[in-house]
C-alpha cells in the first residue's frame, strides 16, 4: 500500500513538473534561437523537404537546451536526435530539459575532430540525417570537416566568426585545452570554402553569425557565393552594429586591404600565435 501511494505521488509530481515545463515554453511563444535561426531552419525544412527524408537532429554545443537553441522547437514537435554539451552545468540543464522528450538524448562530451564520427555512430545517427547545428566556439571547422567526411546532413547551421570578412581565411586549430579569448574562436566564412568544395556543399544564406549549408544535390540552384552571403547576411545588415556592439574594435577590418587585415589580425591574436591558420584565397 505504501509503495502504491509513493508511486502515485511520484507520478503526480512528474505530471506537475511536465506541465510547468510546458507553461514555461508557452511563455517563450515558441521562439528559442538567437537571431531567428529557428525560423530559417523551418523555411528550409519546407523548401528542401527535409522532414520527408529524416527527422533526426544533431546539436553539437547544445547549451542548456532552450536558451539560444536552434533545435529545441523541433525537438518539442517530436523530432529525434541528440544534444551534446561539454560544460557540466549546462549539460545538467540540458538533460533536465530533454527528459520530457523520450526520443532525444543528452550527452556530456567534449567533441573533437577525432571523436565526432564515433560519437554520432554510438547514437545510431543515420548517414543522411536531417539537421546539424554546430556551435562550440573553438575549432568548429575541423569538427565540421571530420563529420562531413562520414555523414551528409540535409541541412547544416554552424556559427562563424563574423568579424573576419572574405577573402581572409582564419580558423582555430584543434587544441584539447582551448579556451575562448577576446574574439579568438571559430573560423571566418572564407575558410569554409575548402570544406564546401571537399564535401560538395553549398551556402544557402548567412544570418549574422550563423551560416546555413546544404548538400549540392539537394540545394540545386539556390546556393550563393561566399562574398554575397557575407555582404547580405552580415556586412550590409542595418542593425548589425547594434546587435554586435562588442565587434566595434574589429570594424577596421572592413576598411583594410586583405593583406593589411591579416597583419592586423596577426597582431590582435599575437598571444595565440601558432594556434590558428590565416591566409588569403
């Protein structure tokens, strides 16, 4: 009898917790991403018929699961997959959020170019899965390159270092002890070109600091070039200086020649020399 009462009380508590969770989500009115990435993803789900091919999501750098999340709205609609986060505090919150979604796994792991493939295989992620969101604020380009060598997600959204304009190629080298420094993380949009060519992906658009990619065979004729993506998605956005106030000290890059820009960055990143690649097309 006592066990039955305890079980009933526990179930009522879980039910109450679930409805409190749903109430908090309702207050957000279904919007979770930072700059509208969620809506752009939904646009391409329709345009490229992604849901008809796969409803699996991989979110690398998932944070706490909801704040500035590109993927949570889809998980809440019944998509399946895995969210991966290394920060232990955020990973605990991630697991607490995902417990309401039985088809979604939370994983605490430091993703590297060496383990990303085996990690996804361990979660039985299909080769042509639906959506990849990648944002680890470090050696993202190397992880993306390694992942695309084995998997072919139908849509990729990945953060870039938006401050560095084409044609400057900048990317952080893999370092297991990497720590984010002032503006030192990720990769420039121009650095993405070699990965796009190697894996036959196209740019769909840039939304400030997130670039959207798709396999060439799926994107067809809607792909755009790096210069156009950067200009339309970041440089010419009327509100970018308001949204990215911390980039003020890097604005000079838009008035320098590419060669002078590299010299500026080499000086700016002088404490991190040997930990990044930089050059021109």
